[in-house]
C-alpha cells in the first residue's frame, strides 16, 4: 500500500502551464503532484567559447531549489557560495537528456539555457525538470521557427523522465518524497518519444536489486512517460 | 505621460496570494503588476549563535532572482559562487524593515527567515519583497499563536514599501522597469502602518534633487502604501 | 547630553591631509575626530569592459577596514575570501555619490578608482570616505588638467556626506561610535555644493521616525556639510 | 574492430597492487590497462557530525585526477578553487557503491574515507576507482578485525564496476579512451559478488538505445566484473 | 652607484611612530624610506582551537597591501576573494619570525595577532613588517605586564629584518623598489638581538650566487639590523 | 644518533624512475627514502597572457599532496576550495628554482608546467619535488630538441635541492619526517650543478642559529646534492 493510496502504476496528477513567465522565449510551470518546477528557456545568439565556429548550437541546463521548497529550510546555494554535488549532477543530467533529442548543427550557432527552479518539492524534481524543460525548449524553438530564424525543426523527438523504485518490496511508479526516502532502489528513466532510452540511472539504496527488477521498473517508466508525453503535447498545442 | 499610461499617483495592480506553498509556515506570491515575488517564512526554534541566550528572537531575510526573471538572462548567483552587492544590499534592507515592526524579545528564542525569490521582474522587486515578507511573517506568527507557542503578538505594526521617482521631470508612484531605468531620482520608502517611517533611500541618478522633491516623493509613497496595507489586510484575513 | 560633550549641531574636528601618499594620482587622509580614512584616487586610461567605446569615463570606489581599525579586531576580508554585505553596500554608495557630481563623458574614456581604507574607526566611516574621496578625485582630475589630458573640468560640484541620528530622543549631528550604537534612527546624507541632495539613507533602529524628524536631520546635515565643504576647499587649494 | 584489437567481450589487463602506500590503513594501485588509480582507505574513529550518536559508521569517497593524468594537461582543481561537477558526481557514485555492500551499524562509529586519485587516465577511471576502493576498504577492515577493533565483518559482499558501450554499432566491454570518446552509448555498471546490481548508469551519446541493448551491455558487464572479482580476491589473499 | 645615491652599506631613514592607533593594544607606523607599514598587535584571551588546553599562547601575523600602495594600482585581495601566494608567504614569515623570540608557554593561553598593512610600498615591505611587528608586540606585552596579566616577560629578544641584494654586481643593503626589481640576488635576513639568525631567505634572480656572496650579504644585514634595533629601543622607551 | 640510524652526512636512498607516465612530455617518480613524488612536465605552445609577445618562454610549477600521503589523512585542497599557504609557498619555490637554470628566451614562446604530486610523504617533499622536476623538465626539453622544435638547449645547468637541519644539537643531512618535526633549525638549499646557489631558506624552529651553523648545513647540502646530481644524470641518460 502506497502512502498516497495510489496504485503501483499510478502517476500523480501531471500539470503543465505553458508560457508561465513573460520574458523567457519559452517557459512552463510543471507539476508532478505537489512537486512544482518553473522552467524557462533562454536563447542566446552565440555559443559557449569552446564551441565557437564549429557550426553547431548548444543546449544546457541549470537547476536550483528555492530554500523553502522542502519540508525544512535548506541553505541557499548562492549564500553558501557553491552548488552542491547533487545540484551539479542534476543539471548535467537535464542538459544531457535534452541534447539527446536535439540536432545541434540544425539549431545553428546559438545556445538555449534551460533554467529549472524548484518552487516546491515532493520527490521527482529532476524528472519533472527534464519533462518541463522539453516543453520550454519546444516553445522557444517554435518561436525561432515562427520568427524565421530556423527553417528546419532541430528537435527530433519528445523526451520525458520519471522515477520508479522498489517500495516495501514492490515496484512503484512516480515516487513521492515519503516513498523516495524509504525506497530500496530508486531509478530515474529518461525516455524518448519513439520508445528508445536516453538515460537509465538505477541505484540500490539499502538493498541491491536484480535484472528482473530493473526491467519491471523500466516497464513502469514507459507507462508514466506515455502520460507525460500526452500532457506535453497538450501544453505545446500538438 | 507614463509609458504604462498610469496617472502619476497610480499604482500597478497589487495582488497577494497567501499560503502559496505547502511547506513554509507562512508564504505568499505578491505581484506589483508584472513583478512577481514568492516569499516564504521559515521558523527555526533557535537563534543565530551570536544571539544565543539573550532572551530574544531574530528576523532575517534572503533575496534572490531567478536567472530569467529579467528581460535577458542573468547569471545564476549559486553558479557564480557569490551573491552580488545588490543582492546583499536588498536582503539587508528587507530584514531591517521587518525587524522595525517586530518586538524581538516577545518573539522568543526563535528565528524567522523570509526568503524572497523574484519569479518575474518589472521594477520594484525590493519593495514587493518587503510588502510580501510582512504577509508571510504575519501568517507564520499567526500559526505560532494558534499553536500556543506564542501568547502575545510580537508584531507591532504593518510594514510596506514602495518606490517612487522623478520620471521626465515629474514625481511618479511605483516605478516599473522602463521608468526605473530612466528616472532622474529613485527613492524607496518603507512605511509603517501608523504613518511612521522605517527607511528612506533616495538616490539621485543623473540629476540631483532638492528637499521639496523628497517630500513630494514621500507623499506619493504614503498613497501607495495605504493601498498595499489594505491588500495585506485582505490577504491575512484582517 | 552627548557622550563627547558636543552640542547637538556640533561636528567633530574635521581634518584633511591632501597628497598623503606618493604613488596615487590623488590622495588624502581624512579625519572626522578619531575616524581616519586614507583615500587614494587611481587613474586608469581605459574603462571597464561594459563601457568600452561608449565615449564616457567611469568613477568607482572600493572600501575596506583594516582588521584592527575597530575596538576589537575584526577578521580580514581578504582572509575570509569575501567582502561583507556591509562593505559592498558602502562602496556602492561611495561610487554613486561621486558619480553624482562628475560629467562622465567629459572625463573621457578613463576610469578613476577611489580606494577608501579605514585606518581607525569611530563612527561615520562611510561619510568620511565620501567626503575624502571627493578630495582625492579633485586632486587627480587637477593633475589630468595640469598634464593637458583634460581641457574642461568634468567635476560639476563638490560632494560631502555626514551622518545624523536621533540619540536619546534628540537629533544630533555627526554620530560617533557610542552614539551610533545607541541611536534610534541613523541617517546618512550625501549633499552637493549647490544645496541639492545626492542621497538620503535614513534608517529606523528600534524606533521608527516621522517626517518632521527626517527634516530636522536633513537640516543638521546641511550644517555639517557646509563645514566639510570649507575643509575640502582648503585641502584642494580653492 | 576495436582500436586496441580486443574482442568485444575482452577486458584490458587488470592489475591490483595491494598495500601500495605505507601510511594508509588500506591501499592499492589498480590498473585497467593504461588507466592507473591509487586508492587509499583512511579510518577515522569518529563519524561525520550528522551521524554522531546514531550507532553506525560511514563510508565515503573522494576522487581526483592529477593534472597530467590525461593526454593534455587539465587545470588543477585545488588551484581553480572548486571541484568540477564531474568530479563530484564520480565521488558520490564511488561512496554509494561501497556503502551498498557495507553493514554500516556493524562498522561501528567510525568513518572510512576512500581517496581515489587517478595517476594516469585512459577511460574507465570511475569504474577502476570503485573496483580498487573495494580492495582498499577490504584491507582496512581486515586490519580493524586483526586489531580486535571489529569482531564481525561489516563487509557483506564484493563490489566491482565496469563500463560498457555501443562502439561502431556493437556492444563492447571495458571502453578505453578512444572508444569512450566515440561511443554512441556509455554505461557504467556496479555489480555485487552475488550477481545483484548496485547501480546502472546508461547514457545515450548521440544515438539513443533500446531495452535489448541495455541488456546486452549488462551481460558484458557481468563478464568483466567476474574477472575483476577474481583479481580482487587474489589481491586481498582470498 | 645606487639609484638613491646611498653607499652600499647605507640604510634608508628608519622611522617608528609607536602607539599610532587608539584601539590596538600595541601599534606603530614604521617607515623604511618611502615604505610605510602600519602594524597593530591585537590580544585575544584565547588560543586557536588546535592549541586549546596546551598551556601555551600563540603569536600570528596577517599581511596586506592597500591597493594603491604601489606605483600602479593592484587589485584588492578582499574583492578578488583570495590572498595571493606572495601574501601568504609573507604573513607566514612574519609570524614565524616573531615566534622565534617569544616564550609561548610564558605568554599564557592567549593569542596576539600582528596585522601588517602596507600603506605605501617602495621595497622591503616584509622586512619593515617584521621590524615593526616586534615593536607592536613589545608594546602590547608591556601593557599585559602593566595590567598585571603577566608577571614574567615572554619576549626573550629583539627581532629585526632587512633585505640585501646583489645590485649591478655589488652587495648592497636595504633594497628600494628600483634596486629590488633589478637585483641579481635578493636576500631577506631575520636577525635576533643577540646576533643569532632566525631566518635566511636568499634567492637568485637571473644569476646564481656563491657562498662568499651569501656571507657578504649577511654582514650587511648585521649593519642594518643594528640600526633597526636602536630605533626599536627608542620607540619602545628602552 | 638519528632515528633511522643514518650517519649525519648520509642521505636516504635516492631513486628516480624516468618516463613514469605515458602522456606527459617528461615525467619521473622520485623517491627520497619513503618520500615519493610524481613529477610531470607539460609543454604548452603558448606563454601566459602577461608574457605574450615578449619573445621568451616560461617555466612554472604546481604542487599537491594526496590526502593520505601523510600519517593521518589531510583534507583535500580541491574539496576545501583553496590551496594552503604552505602549498603556494612550495610551488613558488619549485618554479623559481627551475627558472634559475633555464634560459627563458632560448626556450621560445612556450610554457612548461611541472606538476609535483606527493604520493607518499616522509619529509623533504619540496626538495624531492625540485630535484625530480629537473629530470622531468630535462626529458621534456630533450623531446623538444629531438623533435626539432629547439636547436639550442635552453637548460644551462642541473639543479637539485636537499634539506638539512640541526637535530639534537647536530647538523644532519636529508631530514626525514621525525627529524623534521623535532629539528631546531630547518634549511632547504637549492644548488646548481656548477656549485653556485639558487636559494637558501634557513629557518629557526625553537632555537635560533648562528653563522657557523648555517655554513655547516650548506656543506652538508653540497654532499647531498652531489649524490642527487649523479642520480639525475643516470635517469636522463647522461
């Protein structure tokens, strides 16, 4: 029995409010239940120094959590003077996941930065960030196309992410904070619209797991991502 | 003529959504037109080291701006590894303004931290932060009273803040970004519910100003703060 | 009764030793009683990157306090690895105050940096810094004119600053450390030679204040700045 | 055809020199071909502050790369003043992998730190680090047992790690630098002596992958870890 | 011929103004020609954590240079966020030199910090700092004795320092900036009142040197330190 | 009697393994008894910004100690976010010592960086670093000559370094850790192949020393460096 009363393969309510802010080229507020992440896509008409003149664009991400997004207040990374290892690991994952579906040469010599800021946290902030980042990116690229700055669409596919885990011995989909804190294994899957996989990160916590468990978690992830893909479509008017 | 078409003494629409987040003891989303600030109040049942055992509480604030709260993306302070001078100046002002209306010994040996994070910026983020921080603080203290942790109310008064300036030669109330960027003088007033003043910061930009101008700006600020006080009352159920 | 025995509108002894150091283009040691600040003006024949090619110069300031300038030793900011919020707030104020009287295009594409280092502190270090910085700037610009690098004088006016406050219920001029630590309101005024105002920062400490008090403090500031202006004139040979 | 001429399921030569340094409680120099990592285990008879008094021990890891471990010199992290996101990600992975096989309460209130320093790099530094860290940990725990400080063995199982990837369309085992730089998918597997899995991190690079590919990589990893387990046994005299 | 016209064994004018600041327990402004260093001694009635309860005191030093102490402005270390290697090397040398003449157990469980801040630089700032630090320390310890906090004098001897070098082929005493920039060898000697040596740092610059040269420089240093010892005596009333 | 049983003028066993790593242009593992330092020389075909276009090359050094090189684990400088004063002092000394024997204009506009990483420490790490750095530099320059990038040899002489000290009243050569921790004076000598001196750093620890002692230590250093020079010759095939 899950604390929330959900079925093992039941997602929390997924919500995506597109164009949430006025300044960003693309943005959304994505909710996985009580987890709320504000994602903005910012286009800059130049690439980072190490890519200059290579005839391709770049997509990168930054991640942050507001100090009181969590049950008890965490310290502000800007005040501490550095980003935690966890923050850096997450923002590297987000950027990599998005680049998996973007044709960088087709993007042209520009950079799109996805800022994922967690307004409220209840588990799954990195997977909500990836799923929302795709929407913000999609909207920003749509604008580049509408403005005539791009003629071909550099986004090859949709990308979404979800966490699954072994909770009280059973594989469950879309862990909330209570489940996440007590799961024996915790896996994040980044899946592509065509059924392929962009990333699997499956970690034992307390108990190790076997190949069968890995495959059952992957199957749950497919269920969850199908739902996210549908919500992404609606949010981006597809 | 103001770019927004407002009258010289006309505020933007002020909105306050109380209890905006689920974890914080007090919170609100405050809007001054397109400026949106999320404020949370976090109670910790101990004071900072330098106050331990002094029989009083503390109220402090931190301020941040999401990288794409602005027209063009700014760099993330956590990634740069330090808070700008501007950020530190603003968070010191917010904390000081709130402490001006709190009886710290009556608060008991606890600390309340007001986190003010700018979701979207269009001028006046520091005054919106102060005005919203009062609401989050009020809600957090109400909870302490409701929980029986406080018997007397340590908040003596309301506090609100507004910016005024000399724009194209005329004193105007509640500067938006375009006005702020072009004003010849820019003043932030922190006013108390009883008509007293907690802070005046009036800065010449390009042209210096005289005593008469200072007083006219103060009078505009009184008009603006009256409106904010009313909105604060509604948001906190008073 | 003030701890020093001074009358409410009585300044401490103001001293300015011009050309205090041999290397700087302009310099002075300014004393407001026991508060001693060494100010140097350094001319660099280029502007900061964000101003390049804009046909104007820049004036900026840095502020520091020697570790044992105060009653008990403070930690060295260079050793701690960062400047405090207070330091940054003060150096921003100094720079802004000086720029209020300089015609930046007339200065040409060069930068003048005012370094204000507090040798000994007894209250009023930021106002002494501003008042001394004007002298160092004046001397440095005089040298540019003497060297034929400038034909027109880019300094439009004198600028001076003084603190006033409500101490034991009475408005007093030029707070020393004991008064500053116990004042109910603390205001710093940056005034211009022509009677105009460059900056007002008036902060309630413990008790809030009203409009009448603000005006009385401003009147005291005018008395103090008149005396500083006269001392500046003598120090710069005017 | 692999650049090294190896068969798809062929490892590089694995070497482990136990007790490589004189001061550490456990240590080894592990080589995966030209990749050489020096690992030391340091025992401290206290736990980190957040674990004090909880009746359990802790195992953690730090990772570093000598500036010229690589083809071209990289900058020294100590000189830059911070560890890269990559470094932090790797050291978190190493610590987590080792903790997956340690009974922390049985370790007692002590901390063991595994320092993994890459002397020479040719791909696979994180998997060599994990595999070598187990040896250093084993040797350090053996010493605790020999010294009578532990009566029961807190290490439940062996742990080893290996990278696999899709190179020129074919799944291959134990990527060297050239393969790693050109692989279409890159997966790190952390496996347990009993056949279970501690961690899977499988990342698409350029091309996404499917479930079948994931399973084929896992099977290769089992081949590689079997060889590492045997080498670990020899190095630790089992 | 030396640029200043001095004889090879001729010092610049040495000046020491004792009790230069009002707050420090001991202080002086020391001048070696145009080099001016303000030194303060601050007594703290506790030792650093690693010395607690060891029944001895500690003497340490910090060193800084005002940004415009030099011919062209250097950047402020507090603003850059770290002390240079040169600064750290110098402050370690100053602390070590002073500790060479202090009986630390006799000092009791207290720490004395010598802050050496260079107001104006013309070569020899580290040797002026050491020589002035002894005066500030002496005055601070005299106060401890006068206050009855110490009964026995923990200072065993005087200490002074001077630089010598090979300039245009000839050994010369007390290098100024021009000589220092062009010397073929540069040596700093820290000598004790009884004729013993606390530290020699002799560095080849461009040309290496031989044993005979080292001894000739040491002999010059003895001449210079004799003069400094006499000036120290006068400044401390001995 | 020395703890190791060595005669006063007896070195530990000196070993140098040239070409210890595969990527660096020059490298060696140098051992002074249990002290082991890995040194690599990295050639970059450009000079640091402040030397650009000056028609000369540069030689610089960086130094680090693995956390468990020592008896008890030290914290990792990369994790602490800064290099200690000791580290900076040592790396400045290494660079300076090597530059003393290199004709920088003859090196051409390239930089050679010597990375000295202490694998295991038992006293004398800085002198082993200098002695090993010369070997790595020699091998790297030999390669430049072999590749036809240099026609004349820019290395004028050999350089080696050794520590000596007064231990239990007697001058001894090549201090190990136990001696170093208890020596009354500790001197590092950097000597040149032709008998000249590049650097002397002789520090009193506890007891000051006299001129005679300094000379006796220098004589011991000559004995030690002769042995190092011979080992360097063998390692570099001379």
